C-alpha cells in the first residue's frame, strides 16, 4: 500500500526517471555526485528498491503533456535551519511538506489532487520561495515545457525515504524530528490541494504595499525590514517610489522607513539615500541581499514598476545533455526550455542569438569571466541522458561499415579491390578508402571527414596501423599493388529458419 501511494503522489514523466551516483570526492562542502537519466519509467518495483536502500531514485515532475501533480523547492543550503524553515512555513500557512534532503538542505514539496500545468506549479512555488526568503532556490519542475520530440525529458528530484527504515531523507515536524513514512502520507493528505484551491491561495494581500512593485520589496515590507538590510532595502524602495510617485517620492520614502523598518533608519541616512537617488537613476539591485533572497523574477518582469523584460540576466538552470554525437544541450531560461549546441552554450553571443530565436527575448550581456563561471557551474550539476550507440554518429558509421564489408557485393579475389569491392582474407577485410567513402555518401553519411574515418578504422584495429600497400598477382600472373585499408573480419551471425514441411497438395508457389 505504501509503495503504491508513494508511487502515485510522485508520478510524473512516464518514459524516464532519475538516479544519482554519489562519488568519493567532495567539492565546496558538497558531495560530488553524478546525476543521470534512465530511459525507463519509474515503477513500483523501483520504489520498493528505493525503500530498501538498494537504489535511490528520482522523479521528473513534468510529464509529456507539460503537466504535473507535484513540485518542490530545493533549498540547497548546508547551514539551513530546518526547524526555523518549518516554523516559518507553518506561520505563513503554506501548503508545503518539508523534507530533509540528502545534502542536509530541504525539499519542500507541493502536492495537488489533479494535474496542473507546469507553468502554474512554477509560478506558485516561486511565490512561496520569495515569501520564505529563498527566492534564488531551484524550483521543480525546472521548466514549463519539455522538448520531448528532441529527446528531452526534463530534470528529476531525488525522492525522500531512501532506505525507509533508517532514512536520511525524511519529512520533519516543527521540532525537526523525522516523520515516519505513514506520518509523511498524513502530511501529504493534509496539505494536498485541488487546482482551484491552489490558484486562489494567497499568502497575504499585498495590493496596498508598493502597488505594482517588485515582489521582493513587498515581502520585505510585509514582514518588516530587518536591521541588517535597511539601507539596501530602502535604497531600492526609493527607486520604486521615484518611478511610481515622482512628485513626492522623498516623502513616501521617509514614511516607509518609519512604518516598516525595524527599527527605522536615522533621518541622516535617509537623506543620504535621497541624495544618491537625486544624483543618478539606479536600477534595482536584484543580485544583492536582502533582495535576491526574496526574488520572484518571473512575476517582477510583469509588474509595472518591476525590473522590466530585459534589465536583468535570466536565471539559468536545469542543464541536461543528450549524449549524442554531437551532444544536444537543454537549459532552462527563466522556466523556458532552450535547446543549444555546444557552441551556443560555450559562447555568450551565440547563447543570446539562440534566446532571440527560441524565446523572442535577448538577455543582457554579462562579463565573459562570469559567463564561464556560470556555464562551469551548470556543467557540474548537468543531468546526462544516454542514447543507444546505434543512434550516435559512431554507431551509424559502424553500421554502414559493417554493411559495406559484409554485403553481397564483396569481392571474391584481391583483383576486385581495384573495382572498389571489399575483399576478406585470413581474418581481415581489405578495401580502398575511396570506395568506403563513396558507400557512406551513398547512404547519406557525410558527418565524418577523411581524417575522422581513418581514426575510426585505427580504433577498430586497437589503435594499430590500418593501412598498407597490398601486393598480389593478377589473372595474368603479374604483380599488382594497391593502397588499402583493413579491419578485422566482421562475421554476421547466421539466422536459423524453422523447417517447413508441406503436404503433397500444398504447393507454396
């Protein structure tokens, strides 16, 4: 029963699931792990193995119709106070089940009774993350849609209750103690919402607080501007008032400080902020605290006095690579799924062009060093999707090479090498390179250069030389020589056909 219910509440992609192998080394306090996609559905049998602690699994929340029944906030903070987080969630009455993750952070799961669009799930979770002060955390599903036809399946999140008898990933109560699996199900049932209930759920009515302004500033105002972030917060609130109330923005800022700062900034410091804003126009300082921890960028873009559509660099995440030849990369750009070549991922200018072509939005340019660091971090946590060898360029080449060497057009004597036919002798098949190239071209394979073809032939000879000058006597007993390439003989397996007997009156033809 537990297996079936667990499987149901974490149902998602029907064609693939995730697994993670934890490596021996650690990086920046985080266990170095390799995530990969298995192209097979998540099953109840796999859940059983998960509970046993044999093989941990992850579920991809977004399905092939771009809908989901669960989502999660992944708060990957190793100094996270889980008890404080749980209590804040309870105080805000958020419908989230808090689980300790394998890294010691938190997975805050949201469950619905019927499928909703991935976009709806992401929007609501982004709202919750902003209110909790973790606006920069990862949100699952990581994308609003997946490019199934291109081999994409989305990103998975590791599931709780691995090794269920002695779990390190479990739901917690207000004291930080672990819920049993049955108690976890009780929490799921308690917080699970209908799509209508979720869409109508509001944390607070903030319409009267900085109307049409950035969600981060509304959240900081709603819950009280903390002492350590007063100057930075009020500078950004001043930016808002200059846009929203240009005639009396200074008075608005002074009143805001008195009403919502805890405690209020001294008047001299408010005058200093006003002076800075008088001298020049500032943009919102989105990347700095405390704003970045309360960020809801997708919502902010659509606010009249928000960041606008092009001011800030988009949030990138959920990098997935389909290990074909060449590889195909998928990355989430503010929730939109972008398909990239290696060059487009490597070079920022090419990335901008891809964004324009696929999302009709051009992100601002960052410094080249920052771009390299960003891509490097994405590569560290990239999810890999393997493909069968026959679907790779290498596999296709091998298939066509086998066809060339074993077809009915094989030569029966070395003389036929001169006519372009392959010839097999004493465990090796010989052929002219030009004849192989013509065969490949005839079958539409033009992906390899001449140099790449010869390297593949050397590989098939265990790295040894794969060409030589072959000498033989022709039919007139004269010595001939020809430059040939060779590989070990490919022996096709024989297919045994069943014996068929006919009665005298059953003529097959």
